[in-house]
């Protein structure tokens, strides 16, 4: 029987967490991640390294969800040229095993996240959404995104199980070439899948900007999403990936579906802007969370240094004090208004 004794690393993390709370009393009005969120059992190997990492401040704990909400590292065997048939079979077998281990770890991570979300739920009043709980200061950004990502991953698991049962070790190929990322939990996204999706997204965004949206001098607050000009609506939809490129190929635009999707995206960004500012600012986001936050705001991230992205995101937060999210989404960062 597996031991259920607490991991010593987790105990050290909780002790450090309590010390940080005493050192940073200015953050007291905002409840942070509960120590239970990081209390893995000794038999759990999911992102164990994150338990040993000492956070630099309470703000970083409040802003960054646990690494178990993201894919674990994927270690594949290296291929050599001129392999014999037997060695090729062994190579393919090891590769298949590596993917199997990766997906297994991702599913375990989702299960662990679900258990942690259950511990956070009592912080949310009955009948209140996580969005409202964050606005009211009952959740930190880290807790909010843990809930949101876990809910999304759980909804994808049934379809993913079907795909994996049919395709087995060929699941990565099927997912990448058929574009089935929407059916795969975030914790099971392989690097090639992530990079491929980002390349397509940024290429689509560049093409949309080339087609033109608004003049660079315009700073209008567009107000109600329902009254958006068609060109702006389509650009925002393409930039944030709110509708499939298939609609563009067949020459039909889902203008009936876009307003509600755009409004939901605006609400998500509004909440995240609030959480980032209240949690200490962009400087406390770790590198991966910084990339995800930039992507969610329609900012290209491939090939850009971390500090450049941090500067762009800080510029977004400042520009929000002068103009609307729609206006920012309709421009390149170089055209955003300055405070």
C-alpha cells in the first residue's frame, strides 16, 4: 500500500508560506493560495520540483497557478541515422512509452488539480461564480485560474479518452495533424502541438492586421459589443481564435456567434487585469504565465524575449486606464496609447 505521509518538501513549503504571510502584511486583504493546494502525497510525482522551489514573495504565490495546470516536460529518445530494423522498433517503442507516460502524468495532474479545487470551493459563497469571488477578493489569481483550467481540462477528458483508446501511441500524430487540440486537456499538450497552434494563431493575426481594422490614431471606446463594426468583430475573433479558420475558407462569417464570444473574452481579460494589478503587478508573473497572459490579449509571443513580453503586458495594463479592451485588441502594441 502506498504511503500517504506528507511530503517533507510540501511541509517546508507550507512553513515558508506562513513566514511569507507575516513578512508581507500589506497583502492581507487578499486571500492567497491555501497551503493545502501544494500538499502532495509522497507517491505523487507530478511536478514535484515545484514543491522544492521557494517563492520569492507572497505576490508570486497569489498570481501564478501551480505548475500542475500546465503540461509536464516531455522527454523523448534521440534518434540516430542508419538504425537497423531491430533498433528502429526499439526506438519507436521507447517513443510510444514516453508519450504514454506523458499523457498519464497529464491526467494525474488534472485529477490532483480537481482535488485541490474541491478544497478551494468553500471560499466561494453558495450561488456565486468564481469570477465574482475573484472580484470580491475571495480568490487569488492563482486560485481562480486553477479552477478555470481544471474545469476546462475535465470537460475534455471524455473525448480525449476516446481518441486515445482508438489511436493509442499514434494519438500525438492525430492530434497535431487533425488539429484536435480542443479535445485534449491542457496538461496533455505536447510541445509540438503548442508551438504549432501558436504559429498558426500568430500567422492568422498578422493576416488580419494586414487586412486593416481601425486607424492608428483612433482611441474610441466601442462600448457595447453588439454595436461593433463588422471588421472589428471579425478581427478580434481571428486575433483571439474565437472562431475556426474554416469559416474564412468557405467565405461565411459567424457574426451571429461572435458577439457573445467576444464579450466572454473581454470579461476574462477584465478579470485577469484586475487580478494582476491587485496581486502585485506583471513583474511577479513567472515566464510561462506571462506568455499565457500575453496570448490571451492577442500579443505575439514566439521568438520574443521574456523581458520584452513583460514590458508589453505592463504597457497593456497601463493603457487600459485610457481606452477599452476592444481598442487595444484592434491595434498592435506599438500603437497602444500611453498613460
